[in-house]
C-alpha cells in the first residue's frame, strides 16, 4: 500500500463522512472536500496527528454560486493534501489557520482583498496586495468583477 | 512615541537597498531595530485575474512574466499543471531540456544574488566580479533560447527549441569557466574577514522558526531544513539526475550564502549530467487547445525556493483559476523575525538574503495590450555594433577590452 | 597682500585644489573600476558631473534650517582649503608655517566632518540624521589613531611644524622608514576620515540612501562633492608630507612633481583598499579602531621615543 493510500485509509477511519470522497490524482496529490462545520477537526487532525507540517498556499476560488477555499498541506516535502471547503456568497466567512501556521497570514489577507472572504480571528493589519485607497467593496478575483469597469478605481487614481 | 530615543524609519517603496518596490517600517533605538513591519503589494499586476481571460497558451507567456529572474520557473510550474490536467506525457528530451534551462536559470539567479548581497554590504567588487561572470551563463541562455530572460522555452506538451551540438559545447565551456570562478568565490567567502564579520550571526532564523513560518528554498535549507522539491517531489528530469540537497546549520546569512554557493556547484554537475544523458527524440507533442475540466497542483524548486501553482480548468480553452504562490511570499514573513534585535546596518543584507523577488510575490494590474509584433526586425549583431559605435562616439572604446576578454574565455 | 590672495585663490589654494581634486577623483574612480574589472569613467567625468550638478535644480527641504543647510558645503570646502596652506606643496616649505601647525591642520581637517554632521542634522530627514549621527560617532573611532600616529614622526623630528618635519626627514633620509607602522595606521584612519569602504558607514547607500548628503541637490551637492575631493587631496598631502618625505633638497620645481606622485600613490592605495573589503558595521568599526589601530599608533609613539634616544641627529 502506498503512503497516499495509508493517509486515505487513516482519514476515512477517523472521519466517516470522508468515505469515498478522497481522490488520489497521482503520486503525492490528494484532493478532497470537507464540510465546513467539520473543517477545524479535520485540519487539526491532519496537522497535529498526521504531521502535515507545512502549508504551500491557500487558494480562494469563485465557483458559480459559492466560494471555495483550498488548503494545500504538505508532508515531508512530497505529499500535497488539498482540503477544500465551501462558503456561501452572501456572507463568506472562514476561520483563520494562523494558529497552526503563522506564515499563512499573507495567504489569508490576499483572500480577504481579492475575493472579499472574511477571515475570522485574523488580527487587524494592513492590506495585501491591493493599495490602501482601493475601494472596500471591490474584489478583483470575483468572477463578476471586470478590469477597467470600476469607476471608483479611476477616481482614486 | 513612548521611547524618546526611538526613531521610525521607512525603507522603501523606493530605496537603493531594494531592487523592487516594497516598504519596510522599522523602529530604531540607536542602531538597533526594535520592531519592523512589511507592506507588500506595490507590484500587484493582476496576473491571476488576467490569466482567467486568456487562453492557456497566452497564459503561458503571461505567467512567464510574473518574474524576470525566475521566469522559466513560473512557466514550467504552470505548464506542468496544465499538462497534468490534460493528461499529456511530454517526450523525455523535452523534460531534459526544461531541466537544463531551469538549472542554467538557477546558476544565473544565484550569481546575481551573490552580487546583490555583495552590494548590500558595500562590497561592490564582489558585485562587479559575479555579474561579469554571470554574463557567461546569460550568453548561453541567449544562444539557446534567444533571450536573456523570459526564455519562452516552454509550450504545452514540451519545449519550443532544441539544442544543437554547438550549444552543448558552448554550455560546457561556460560551465567550466563558472565552476572555476565559483570555487574562487567559495574560497573568498570562507576567508575574507570583513565578509565573515558582516554575514555570520546576522539574520538568525532557527530551524523551529523555519517550520513555523513556512520558509522555503535556500533560506530554509540554511537553517537545516532539507526540503527541496527536486528531491522530494521530482518533476521534469530530476528523478534521473544525481545531486545533493545542500543544507547548512548556520541559520544565518552566511549559511544562506554557503548554501547558494554549494547549489551553484551542484547545478554545474547537473548541467553536465543533463547534457550527457539527454536522449534523442521529439521535443514536443501536440496538445489540445481545450483542456478538459479538472484541477492540478504543481510544484517547482525555483532558485528562491518552492514555487507553487494551482490550476483549475473548466473544459474551455481558458483556465477557471490560476493561483501562483511565489517563494518570496513564503519567505517574506520570516524577514520580520530575522530583523528582530538586529542592526539597521544589517537590514538590507537580511532582506536580500532571502533573495526577494517582490514582483513574483505580487504578481497580479490589468495588463495593457501591447503590440508585440515588431515590424522591423533588428538583428542582435546590428544592435551590438550600434552600441559599440555609440560608445566610441562618446570617447569610450571597448575594442581592446573585448579582445582581452575574448582571450580569457 | 597680492601674494596672499594668489596663495588662497590660485596656488596652492582654491583653483589648484579644484583641478587637483577632479584629477584625484578621476584617478580614484578609474583605479577602482580597473581593480573591479570595469572600464571606468573617461578623464573628464568628474568635471562633467560637477558641471551637471551645478546646472541642476536645487531643492532645500521645507523643514531644514536653510542657513546651515546652505553654508555647510562652504564650511567644509573652506576648512580643507585653509589646511593646505600649512602643508608643503611647492618645495619643502609651506606657505605659512609655525611650530604647531600640524595640530591646526588636523583640526581644520576635522571641520568638514562636523560640517557634514550639521548639514545632515539640519536636513531633518531620517536618513540624513542617522547618517549625521553615524559620522559623528565614527570620528571618535578614527580621530584618536590618526592624531596618535602623527605624533610619532613629530616626536622623532622634534618639531610641531609640518615644514620642519619635512626638512628634518630630508636631512636624514631613511629615517622615514621608522614610521612605516604609523603610515599604515594613518592610511586606514584616512579611509575613515574620507568615509570610504570599509568605513563608509555614514553614507551607506543600501541602508540610509546617502547618509548626511541625502537631501542635498544641485550646486550644494556639487560643492559638497568637491569638498570631499579636496579633503581627499589634502588628506593624502598631509600623509605624504608626514610619512613620505622624498623631497630631498631639490629646488621647488623638481619637488612639486614628486609631491604629486606621492599624493597619487596614497590615493591609489586608498582605492585599492576599498576594493578589498565589505562595509563594516558601526560597532565593528569602533571595535576595530580601538582594539587594533589605537594600540598600534601607541606602539609607533613608543618606538619613536626610543629611537629618538638612539639615532644620531
């Protein structure tokens, strides 16, 4: 049994709801969705018990009717575990993972700026990567945002 | 101000120590740094958004322009993800060629870094020497790909240019010269006292902090954290090559210098192996214009550390989402830690020691439409001759020096 | 009177130093470039830079103390030019000479550094102020070794006048060899005084932009740069007079080229030294000066005190 399959088995044993959702795309690449209410549990387990000790990135995506947030965890440099959670478009909120990875702050701030997803538990801080005078309600990575369409942007320029 | 002796000083966004716009706010007590904060984002160009409006092939060239120095890193990382989604196997020769360019790029990037580091600590001689030597590898890259940076080597399904026996010879010759020069720099780095004084013990980052803050690349490897995507998660032809992951336990800027110098030596040996082992065959396979729906994560060991791309496709000829995580973004958070309790004088070298590439980090403005099709093509030689004439008219004659240089190389 | 005006304005004063300063800067830059395997500037580059700066817009920061800001370059320049009047340039005798003029020269050479400090401090920019404080801190490091190593040759010659020292060493060729240790210390201290690598801490480009000169522009910057050049020439002349007295007792017209060669020799050593090192940190520099330079200068004084008793006069 490969290491990927072991990880899959362990996760499925621990969390019954993950059964048959974990996809091993190729060596070292695992993708699965996690219900957002169970996310804390699964994430903490993967980091603390399964030694996924590094986070490659956090990707926020605009998928038609909701936002998806994908956490790319990494173990021993070789296996990337991609956990995805979803949040509604009306009030997109996720919890911070900076308790596990202080270095993830930038990825979360980027998501706040570019997708307008609120991150709970992240201390107040400067913006990244948009300028300070960028309008608060415009988030470039949302699918309904088009470059050059923003009048406010031009006013501020 | 609570502390009457406290001075706040901003370094950047425009400052001679920084080659790209980025802002550091430092609180100083005398010469000591008591607090620091970083403001990023001055180079935000909206590349991730722009990628969504372009086809995969267009994106390939856009992604290549994320960064000027590690352009091949980003384009390879992106193209790997796209090929994985489409299920394309690239020919062996193509993967060797990608590896060759990526190692040559590493050589050019590390030499560039060495020069910048020298400049940051006021050792301009090192800058002049390394940048002179760097020309050798730049010439090789220009000969193989047609460009000194932004090589345009990758295409979906392989590479665009093959190398000839003459190129091979040229590469080997340049590598020989550079290897000798690098040995000299290693000797210099181990012996020169002011260099040692300025580098060792500066910008400490412990192994635990590396893990906690998620530093990558030479920054992490200099703190004994031996992660290298080339070894851990081999891509392209790295699985067939024999190389060591260079680590160091110094945990300071000096360690980072030694790691980079060591990596240079490894890169030379790798380039030789690549040229020796490179199989014959086609250099590309035909790729479909539309990529089936799917997603892939691609990782690549750029000169600065792990480069990370996530691509999500939706079955059309344009990607749904492209995420780029450049190595500097992972490292920049460790900088505040390294600056703590340090001296103002060390600030520039500490920042430089992660080999920051802020344009990589910020990648994302609406890209202006540019007319890339030039009507008049000017040959390389005619530009060169024009330059020589121009300088001659200014009273500067390089003829003698050129001859001398030609003799040396 | 006319003679005095000629001395101050033409030779060896303003005009001479002005031209010589440009040549010195050119020699320094060219050698520095060649040591670094670069082509280096053409001979007229320093002059071209000067003319260009003169014609550029001059900006005085709003918060700066305007009077001090504008006067600083002139202070610096005047002090260096005054100092040269006491240094033997034409022949073995300086224009003005009295017993104790070496101390006057050393103090006159301190004034430019204070001028840079004032200019930086009253620019009211963070970079300038840090640079200003650094140059003042640096004074405490190099000034003592520099003064001490001048003391050695003076003790041996038993005079406090520069012209007297030159005369003494010309009469006793070979005695200058006793001062070689002092010469080495003086050269390193001179690097500190001229704020060149490895002691260019006050104007460390990659840390504090240009230190005390950050806010200067246009003709003020041109004058400041000229003051630096003149300081380089005067500093090198002082070292040449004290440590390299090869004038013999030739007539002045023959001694003058020798003097020029000596100055260029010292400038060449300075440019060579600055290609070799990285910039030290302020604390490292002060450590180095007090741990090594000052004791070495003391050793020179002790050696000369002993030799004074042994050597025939």
